[in-house]
């Protein structure tokens, strides 16, 4: 199965299982084998690697951001924190905004419109019908938007064959390492024998 090919129908060579919830099919499962399974597994591993790399990069960027803030703060007096601080280098301009405490900022208003509407509705019973009529007049039906398919990856527990394959691979590595060491040891021993 090539990635470039567009498959709009189920592959007759594969087996599919439909899962139902409340009598309605809501999930279709396909079991991939051999080459198809390997291709999907390799892609999924690449996806996991990139996902992990993104998380690590985000963590590193956040840590670097804190280090840079400290570096800029160290260049100024403590009382300069009420100003925007700018550092100019040969290649970059670094700007650190001023720090603001919550108590120095003006509070913002947050209106609970639902509660206000209910209070107004209780004051004037006739107002409720008028509000509903006006609301209907200015209400438009917005067509539904497509929901794109989302991707979720879950690692399957490794079976006995996979574990056995990994153990064999590690044993081969160990054997190669021992063989390499022994060859080096034999060479050193031969040199020592020639000397004495």
C-alpha cells in the first residue's frame, strides 16, 4: 500500500470489524498484517518521535525563555522592572515587558448576562415574550461546519514475538561486543608474547 495512493473504499484483502453502540456502527477496525502493518508502525513511530520532540522542544524553549528573562533582568536595576527593558546586541533586539502587579491594574467588568436577563424577565412578564420575539427576529441559522477527522495514537502492548525478537537482537549485540573485545584482547596478548 503506497502512501500516495488514495483509497476511497475498503481493501478487500484486509479484514474489517464494525463496532456498534446502541445498535449504530460508530467504529470500524482494520487489522493490518505483514507489510501494511510494518508501514503503519513505522509511520506511527515517526509520529511518536516527532510528538516527543515537540514536547521536549517546548520544555526547552520555556526554560530558555526563563533564562533569557533572568539575563535581561540582571542587566538592569531592580527598580527598572516597572519599565519596558530593551537590550540591543549586534544581531538582535531583546525586549522584556514591564511587570505589573494585579493590585496596580484597574479591575475589569464581567457581566453575567444570563442572570441579568433572568432578573429583567422576572420584573416584567410581558418583556419575556417581547425579548423572545426580538431574539427570533435577529437570530440566524448558521450552517454546520465539517469536523475533520482527528488522529489519536495508542501504543499496543508488545507480544511475546516482539519481546523475543528484541532479546535476540540484544544478545547478538552482546555477542558482537564480546567477540570484538576478545579479538582486541588476543591482539594485545600476541604483542605481549612477542615482547617477552
